[in-house]
C-alpha cells in the first residue's frame, strides 16, 4: 500500500467516525462513502456503488463502537506500510500449558527408498461462472472477461477460451480440464489439501446465495472426480459475502452472523470429515483429524488473522479462541507422539495477516517445532514458501510453510497445482515433505492452439539442487539466491509458474521476494530481513556505478596502450 492510500484511509476513517458519532443516518453515510470512492477514482461508479451497499453496514457498525482513531485503524487494516502504530487494545498473548518444551533434535533426512504419500494441493480456483470468451479482458474494474464488461473492441483485448493473463478468473472449462488431467495423470493420489478461495474476484457484486452455490458445485465436482480420496479443505477469505467479513462469535448482531457459511461448510465438508469435527467447524471453521495413527492434520481458519476483516477492530484477541484450541491440539499430539501438518489459506507471514496474531502463531510454531512438521497455505497465487525461525534465535530455521500456486491466472500467471511427496508409513517415518512438484500449463499457447497441455514445471530438489527439504535446506536456498542471480532468476520464473507475461524483477522486487521467503511472521521486516537486504545492497551495482566503473576501466586500458594507438579515431574509443 502506498502512502497515498494511507492518507485516503485516514481521511475516510476519520470522516466516517465523525459522521457515526454525530448521528448521521446510514443513508447519508453510504452516500458519503460512494462519493469518496468515485471522487478519488478508487473504482468505477458501478463498483463503488456495489462496494458501498455490501460493506457500508458492517463498517458503520464497527466504527461506531471502536474507541481508536484513524491512525490506529489504518495501521491495523493496511499494516505497517501505514505506520506501526502501537495499539493497546490489540495486544494479547496466548497461554501455553506448563509443560517444558522437549529437547530439540535435528530432524532426520527421510530414508531414500522409503514409501511416500502422494498429496495433491489445490488452491485459489476462483472459478468464474460468468467468464465469457471474447469479452473485454482489459477493463478498468477489479474483474474482467465477463459479459458485463462488453465485447472486446480489438482482438488483443479479447478474453481467451481457457482464461486470460489480465484481471480475469478461471472459466469452468479450465477447471474441468485440470481436474480431468489430474485424475488421468495422478491416479495414485493418497489425499488432497484444498486451501480455499472458490468464488471469483467480483467482490462488489457477490451474494451469500451465489457463494454457497459455488461452494456446493465445487464440492460436488471434487467428490465426483476423486471418489474415495480423502480431501482436507481450509476456508479462504473469498468464501464470505462480503469478502473478508468473518465476525467472531462475540459479535451479537444477528444480521452479521457468519453461521450461514459455517453451517454450510459443516454440511459440505462432512463428505470427507468425521462428524466429531462438526463443533469446531460450526464455531470457527477449523478442525483437527487423524490421517493415520501418529499423523494428524489441523486446518486453521486464517481469516481470524486477516487484517482486512473489519470485525477484528472490535476485539482481535484470539477470535473464536482458535489459537488456544490449536495449542491444546498440539499439546495432545505431543503427548501422544503424533506428527502434525497444518493447512490454511492466508500464510501467517503475509502482510494480510494481523501482526499480533502472526506473532502469537510464530511462538506456537517455535514451541511445538518437534510436533509440527510442515505447513501448507495459498492466497498469494504465487509459487513460494516461508521459512520459520526459533522466535528466541532468529538464526536457527525450524519450520517451512509451503505456499501453493493458484489455479486462477489472476493475474499475469499460468494456472497451476502442486504435488507433494510425504514420508509415508514405515517404522522410521518423519512425515516430512520429501519433494514437491509444480504442474502448470501455458495459457497463451492453450488459447492459440485451442487446448491446454499440462506439464511438470519443476521438482524442488532437482531444480534447486537440494539434498532434502528440511528447514535448514530452505534457509540455505534463500541464502544461495541472495548471492546467485541466476538461481534467483530460475526461482522467479517458477514463482510466476513460467508465465510469459511476468514482469521484470528489479533490486527492490528481489529484496521483497527474498524477504517474504524469510518471513513467517508478518510486519517484522526489520528483524527478519535486514541481513538479506544488506547483502543484496552490498552486492548490487547501480547503473551509475556501472557507467563510471566502465569509463574508468576504459580509460586505464587506453592509457596503457602505446602512444601510437592514440591516433585511432575518436569514435572508436566512444568519445566521438
């Protein structure tokens, strides 16, 4: 977020707080919000109208009850890009049981020829039921490629048959084709992790009924395509209507209850999950299941860390007591000698994750490092990861969160999915990720030739030269990329799933990406990224430095040449 957006946020929040406290009617406040949106050219008038109708009610309700000012509000919603404002109302810590942390033992490398689980990870499908081939893909709204965007005026601005690299989501034909390809290519999948974001990005035009319809259709499709295969879902931020709106249980306003979604999730997820998880799914859309004896999977609702969830402004203290429940599940797993995989939607180190929530989560990962083996998230749409470090010793890597690629090409991306190989059932199993592959298709070629060809883009161990995928190996990989431009370029290619329209990555872009890989804790760039950024700065050379260095070298070479060569015409020496 830019400083301009911070200014706009503060001005808007201050104005709305003033209006709510002086008794302005909801109709008057909605009119103000609409004019604010249109006059600042935040979006088109149609989008501004839709956003006002969808979001105004909860924003007015929340701002009428909070006792903090615009600076605190905008720091909370946007993050430290809007200033790291101390807010005593949003400082809290989870409580750990009085059980000492077991001695840390360096994790073993999984045995080379041991059996493995083959695990499919699908995330961010963003299926758009209203996608239309030939529609305008170059519109000014948050989502294009629809009938409402009009027919494209030129061939270049037309939406392709299989999708588009611009602000467009996934057509049904592409979702169907991908799932059929997975069924044909990977018939030996042991289980599936499905980390949310099913509806499209038309966030100004969504209804609860529409989102429920997409949920039901997608669950039905997954059940048909993968019969008998366990599927472990996690909730995305786009499943709510309006988007990001997840009021915790303490919100007593019946019109704002999220029960409509959680009750439906319980009914739909019951196709794969035991009835024993119904209580936590209905309360907060999180659950814990035993995959195998000694191997547990915990699905978290990461929307309670989402700083775009306005309801958390009322009280962000461990909503739905999810993290405290998480600790109890992990402590039980530790007592029983179980290994745990964690899945969710928003990565805990992402800037969308609330700072105080992320800090507590980081402490939990550190405390239970011997129990939590791996983490799996989505949300960013990129192909990446986050390394976690001991929260008392940031030089010691202890865990990795894998961030799976999106199915949606939104935007500048090829569609993709991930396959993991997890240490399987044997006496010395670690349940660690042995390797992972990203599969994709070239969207540009699919639209040109009329059909997609899905292929394996890369294998992590082979492409990145890694002996294993332990936390220390991923930490070493980040270090190597810091010093090896070619290795970083390779990672950057895969980061965009080899999209032919990926943008250039300058030094600031490189620093941001490497910092993100180093950050399992959000809004803590100073502690987690300073060393990486310093090394990049020390090894980089600006164009000006290059120019003067080149001139000085040229002059020194010229001065060493015998006098007679000075008769060479000036233009040969670049001085003409």
